[in-house]
């Protein structure tokens, strides 16, 4: 069967319902190898006027103004509300009791640099000394450190390992912008089991959405294994171009077994990058400000690169803006773009904003092509394809199980 422009769906399950299209010029779809009834209808539970996604109320602050280019949902007319308290992320309670391996041969302890790890002391300056003084070796974080919102900068060839029960948690703060760990224009960084708490319940800010757990801007050849990012004011992990070097983008980034919970904006935002791989992530309980997705792949502008993006066996749950969102509203421009995004074995269980939403591409004479694929998804709600120019990347879903 030949490929079709816009969208294809192949299904081999006995249940396929609620396939939705809205304001998608000349979008086409085909269904094969199924005896299921296909109902084309609008999901009123998913949309609220003008195609807006309905976001559930969530504690820890809610903001509808001063949104950045990633989360400028005024284009959709969405709204937020604040329940007035901090949400408690499911399955992501703070670790208790740090344990340090008896054999630390070849490993530098954070305590060697004056880190207290006592859950009270501001360890930021000592931790930064430890990072700077351990380049090329393994730095072991051993306790429950607190830091201020200035955050920490990793260096090229940093290798940071968190012992069982070790963590970094923000002290009380009043800022809508922070990065607990920054990987900016660095190469060959390894992070093992970082446990990062953005302390949104301790943030007295009332607006904004730019507090990140781990931020990668122009980083290359980095591996992050078993990170936990909870209660961030913005995203658990944020991946984008360099802030300082024109034309430099993040590439060859592998994240294994990420768990994000209780973050206000996203579990993960991929703004720009090449060779970005997430293996077996869990993104849950995301809400508080728009978009509120488990994963949002959304370029800020025409300088972005989205090549060889692989999302393998992700699980999304209770994400107010949807499990996985792809939004290309700001992507088209004078430089032609080819994208390749592959999602396999996505499971979404309870996200009120939908399971998989692809939206916002209007070419206006520019070129954005390539492919977006989702294979073997298990979705609680059907996908939505909205405002998607038929000349854009082909969106292909195979073997979907819905309901």
C-alpha cells in the first residue's frame, strides 16, 4: 500500500475508536487489516473551544501570562487554574537515608569538598567545587543536599554518580527560572541516578514556567541513567540549542529510565536536537501550567533541528496536556527542515489531555518534511491531528490499541 500524505493508521486490534481530525486540510487516513469499527468524531472531552486542550487544575502555582515560545498556549485559548497547594507526585517520594558504597576506589566523595548533605545546609558552592575538582573522575554524591536556585554547572568530561538515597533539593526560593543541573556547551557528560527535587511547594513565585531539573543546551555525547526529576517549576528535562553558540545544538543524548513526576509544565521538552534517545521513561502527574504534557516536542523557531529523535517504550499517566505532544507552530521558516521522530510502544493510561497530539503546522510556503511515527501504542484516548498542513511530515501510526 503506498504512503499517503498527512496521516496513516494501520490497526490489528479488535478495538479502534475515536479517531479525531480537526481543521486539518485534506488530511487522509487509511485503515487496513482490521474488522474494527472506525468512528470519526470529535472528542469533546479533549477539546474546549478552538481546539484548546483542557488542563486540569494542579497545585504549586498556575500561570496564564508571560509564557515563553514553547508554552505560548494563548494561540489555543487554553486556561489553567490553581488548587492552592502543592501536588504530591505518585511513586516519587523523597529518598530516605543515604548509603555510600564501602568500596569507593577511584571515586571522589562530595564530602571531600565540604559538602554536608545534611538536608539543611546550602551545599551549592561546595557541590560546584566538587564538580569542578572531579573532572575526568567519578564524583559520588552521598547525602541529601540542599541548594539555592542558582543551580550547578556540569563540565566537559564530568561523571557524577548519586549513591542510593542521595538527592539534591532546592531550598525555599522565589524565582520562575532555574536549572538544578546545567549541561551547557559540554561534551561527554555521564550522570548516574540523579535525584532532583525542584521544591515547587517552596517557591513563592506566582508565574512563569522555566524551572528545570536538568537542562541541556548545546550538549553533546551525554548519557543520563535513571534520573528522577520531581516537583520542577517547569520541565523535568529540557533539551535545546546552545544559548551562546550560533548553530550549535544538542546531539547524541541518551536518557535511560527517566522518571518525572509533579512537574508543572512538562516531563520533558525537546526543542532542538539530533540523536536524542529516551529509553523506558515514565512521565506522570504533569500539570500546573501549559502545555502540561509528559513529552512536548516543540521547536521555538526555524533554527531548531529535530533529527533521529527516538522515544522507546514511554509510559505517560495523568498528564493534563496529553501524554505526548508534537507542536510545530513556530518551526517553518526560510531554512527547509526534515524531521525524523520515532515513538515505539507508547503506553498512556490516564492523561486527561489525550494520549498523542500532533498539532499546529502551517507551512505558509516554507518546507518542513520527513516523518513522525508511532508504533504499537496503547492509548486510553485516541490521538488528535489538528491544524496539520498536508504538505508537512507524514504522520504514521501502526497497530494502535485504544480504549
